[in-house]
């Protein structure tokens, strides 16, 4: 492919029409601050794992929050009810 000899002249002539990035007044978004997260692995019945996954997906679609936040909220509720969980499992209260 060959370019016309007057390519630089054409570029200078059309530059104002396509040079919009420098003229934008909206600042560029800042990158998200990384959150310290980790993964853990526990075993549970397939039925319970499916129910948990369904609940987290439902929370995600109802709240439009990320699934990791939905799971964190569910675990936080469970942590608030630790004594009830211990009683359900037949353990001793603290």
C-alpha cells in the first residue's frame, strides 16, 4: 500500500476533526483498590452446595452486588448466629 506524498498535510488538515481525547473534560477513572481476598475449601453435600450457590445467585440478581459480597453477607449472618449453630450440632455453648 502506498501513501500519498501529501499525507502529513492531510493529517494536519483533518486533525481538529478527530482529535477529541485531549479535549475531554471527564477525568479518567482511577483503578479500583484491590481488596484482600482469599479462597478456602470445605466439603459439603452436593445438595447443600447447590442450595448455597442458588441462594448466592439469587441475592446477586436481587441486589446487583458482586457474588463475593453476597457470600460474605451470608457468612456474616451465620457468624452472628453461632450459638444457634452450636446448639443445632449438639455442642457446648461458650
